[in-house]
């Protein structure tokens, strides 16, 4: 990513250079006037341009038009701005303008550039039956480089969300035929949590209770039409920043800090509910409890840093092999568990033994060279319907898998054993 900064103040340029290097670590070119900016634009491609509105050789904002003509997102810096200038800049389609007031102003610029970079992978769904309103919102979002999908009513929005689960933000109008904004949000929140999808409600109605009703129904924020560009962008930015924060908190609580796979807490929260709740009476659950063989020797011989490298790569291989359809968790230390929901012992055994064989034959590349490691595994399964009748718990299933793992270790390691209903194999 390459950034162009056009600024005639050496002080401002130095501040931006320091902040961009510290926060973004990308390449930056500096120009102090329109003429040198033109030369740089001829030679390079830029992700975004940060430009002063008034330059020594361009006091009427000509640099902004030049940058936008090349379809480069433009962030405008200015010492002052009257209402007419503001309106003209927004109509041109700039990303945003920032008054040069204090250090926070420049920190906001860097934060905005970082957000623009991330926005390229953020998909937003706009649901509104008004073509004019929908296209206006789309144009604002595309100025900030979001991927935009449109829906002309609540039902089509719901269908799109079902088929495109990677959508991160829904912006929905209130008044729509068939399924209105409230009804859409209620359906959405039944399936998508706040960690998965953020929602902003829109309405041109003058009902004072609408904003509260939207938020009570599950929206993250609400905007009254008509709204100004800056308020829209700030609300969207804050909503997505909050979504990122919620996701980070969720990851800290549910993912293993070292390997990135699910942790023990997440596993128990997910599968205790599956085993205990009587409304889910059908299906089979097979657990594979895995332990890296002689892992203590790796730590003792090569050090804990290399041990961590082995754990990270081992978890990555488990993820590539199983995470698309099943659940991979780290139980602690060198012990992992894979939950094969819907597979019986024999099918699970075939998958796990194939993984064991591939691990044995493919070395792990570490900072101390290639290491060959093996794994032992124990499998146990239950029929969820029968478990309800027999009152078998998740703990008892894990205990059976653990006994099978012990048998694999006792038989010489690098084996996968199946545990019987009472510990036989």
C-alpha cells in the first residue's frame, strides 16, 4: 500500500510521517505543492491521497480534483472550512475532510486510512425499497471502499443474508413492503449474533420512538433521514469499530491464544448444550482426543519456543484437515480434541488415522530445522438420542476417549484406538 501526502507544512508532514510509519508501516510519498504532486501521480499508483486544501500553487483546492480524477480516494486537510466549501468538497466525493486542529486530527486521518484498507474486505447490505435512497447510500459506502450489495425489500434482504453469510453490516430502511425494517431485524437476530453482523436502521418518519425501537429490536444504531455525509460515515465507522472490538473480545474468550483454534471453554459451551438439550435428540457425536507423542522431549531438547512452533503447526494441520466441517479445540498443553458431529466411530477413525499417517510422514519446519512428530488418539462416540435416555454426559464421553488414548499410548504410540461403551476397544 502506497500513500501520497500533499502538504506544504513541514510540521504537519513530519507528524503524518511518524504516525503512518508507527500505525500502518506503509510507503509514503510527500509533495509540498501541486506541481510535485502531479509528477508523483504520473509515476506511481496510490491507495489513498491525503491532501492539503490550499497549496502555494493551488489555492482553490485544485489538488482534490486532480486526485479524484484519477479515481484515488482523497482525504482533505484544511486549516479552516466554510459551509460552502464543505458542501462543494462533499459533492466532489471526497472520503472525508479533517480540520488541522491538534494531534488527534492527524491520528483520525491515520485511523481513517487503516479503515479504508480494511473496508475493501467488508461487505455491506443496503435494504431499501427506494431506488434513489438506496443508490445514495451505496455511493457513500463506495467512497469508503466497502463492497456493497443491494436489496429492494426485507424479504430479498433476508434471502441475500442467507446466501452470503460474509456480510458484516446491514443498513435497512424502516418502511418496506412485505417485510419492514423491524421484521427484518427480528429475523436476522434469530440467526446472526452481534459478533457476526452489525445493523444500522434508517427512516424518514418523524416518530420519535423509532430509534429506540430499532435498537431494542437488535440494531446497533439508527439514523434519521435525511442525514449529512459526515454523520453517516461516522456512524458506520463507529459501528464497524465496535463490531471489531466485540469480535476481539469473543476471540479472547473462545480461541486458544497460541494456536488460534477453539479453546476448552468454547468446546464445552458448544457440546454440553448439544448433549444435554433434549430438543436435539438425533444424530451421532464422535470425539477424537489427541496427544502429541513425546512432546516433553521436544521442549527439553529444543526449547519451549520450538515447542510452540510445533503446536502452532500441528493445530494448523488439524484446522486444514477438519475445521471446515468439524470442531477443532485445544484442550491444554499438547492435547487437542476434534468433535465429529454426525459421524460414527468407523468413519471418524478413517479420517483421524489418515491424519495420523500424514503427520508421521511430513516433517514440521521449525527455527531449529525439520522435526518429525507423531500423534496418538482415542475415539469414543455416542448416539445423542440414546445419551438422553441413558443420561450420558459430555464428561463421560471424554473419559471414554481418554481411556482409548491411554490404550494407544500403552500400545506404543502413533496409533488411534476406539473406545467401547465402557472403555473396551
